[in-house]
């Protein structure tokens, strides 16, 4: 009888642990044909079921909680899709004051998002970035300029990295296509990619980032690919 109870307890713990692990797996649906990277999310209806949200102080990994003024200050909803050639990411960001005064390798000091991808799976047995691991930064266009991007942790010279933004008073949208075909990664159903998302927020002109929020809640993914979550490519 006692052994039976212990067995039930072990099974219960195993179930909780398994459920917890499964909850970390993210899903990307197959993109419709004719994706247009224009900062308008007309093609993204199917992906909304698997929306990823960064919407509270618990995602803050660097910066100052005293600068965080709730969901109108900074929050994001993200969608991910794929086809054989591209990984697509869309972000709907709420940000009441948008400043993109730092660019290039300093783009992380501006308002914007970050996308971490490992195209050869999740690197739990390694920490350093390899040839198909990337940290991307994207920022919306401001004052009639262009949207900005930067790639950290990888020297690949992209020729077909596509991104466009639309900006409103209360925030911005970014739509992105990462050309996996450029480094011979053919995406297919059932693949698991390493993946993470971040938002950077500054609320003052020509002033570096105050807050950095990350979906995985790990602040060191910029230097450690084992921090990435799992993204499953589904239909
Ligand atoms: Ca579009
Ligand atoms: Ca801001």
C-alpha cells in the first residue's frame, strides 16, 4: 500500500516535470504563399494561435525596474512562421516613447527587438555561437528614416535579410524574414530550432537602453546558446 502511494507520487512529480518542460516548447506554423514583408501583418492570422508574449516585469533581465511603467511603457506580442526558405518573425510592440538614436553594433541601446536563432537545433551541450547561430537586432523606422538591423555573434553577410516596420503613437510593428537558405538550412516540418526573443526599451532621446526583457528570462543568451528555448516547426 505504502509502495503504491510512493509510486503514484513519483508518477505525479514526473507528470508535472514533463508538463513544465513541454510548456517551454514554442511553435511556428507554416507561412502562407506570397508573404510580403511590408510591416503589415495581413498574412499572420494563422500564427496568432501560437502568440508569444513578453508583457510583465518578470521578463526583465537587465536594466531598472523603477523605469518600468507597465504594459503601455513596454510590452510585446510575437508570432513566428516558416517555409522552406525563410523563418518569419512578426512583433507587435507597445512602446509609448520610441527612440532609435543608436545603430549598428549599438542597436541594443535603442528601442527595438532581438531574435535569437539556432538553425541546427538547441545547443544544450554547447554554449558558444556556431556558424548557424545568430543574434539579430531590429528597430522600427522613426522620423521618416528606415528600419534598422544588426547581426551579432555571426559574420554571415546577409544579402536577403528582409524587415519592415510600421510605427504608431503607442508603439510599432516589425515584420521580418530571415533567409535560412543563405546558409543551406532547409526548414521542414518537425524541425526544432533554438529560439529566443527580446525587447529593448529606452524612453529618453539619445539615451541608452533602460530595460531589456527576454522571453526565456535569461539575460546571457547573447553569449550562451544553451539559454535558447525550443521552437518546433509545425503545419
Ligand atoms: Ca506583411
Ligand atoms: Ca521606448
